[in-house]
């Protein structure tokens, strides 16, 4: 059991699997993990071959785009299964 906060709320640890792999990555992290450059990530995202999300506050011009690592893995696996491995 874990005590959280000043109200001594008791929470049981989850039985879920903890992964060392991130769920989302920016283009620099995605390059480090998968070797895909920024332009490739944006192209694949535009073609809806991988998923991404743009985090931007209302009224702001700039934001941060994060790429879904699971969708990148699925895309790479599908290319491997189809024999498009170089």
C-alpha cells in the first residue's frame, strides 16, 4: 500500500506492466529511438501512417508535436512483414 498526500489516501499498486519505452516522443526522441528524421515523421503523420498530436495553447502560434511510439513501431513492423527492409 502507498500513502498519498496529507489525507492518507491508501492506493494499491497496479498490476500493470511498466514499460521503459515512452508512449509519446518529440522528433528528437523519435530519431534516437527509431532513426526516423523530422521530415520523415511529419510525412508519415501527414499520410496517416503514424499518429501524432499537436500540443498548443489557445491563441499561441507555436506548440509541440508528439509522435505516438506505438504507431511508429506498428508502421516499422508492417514494413518488415511486407519485406521492405533495407
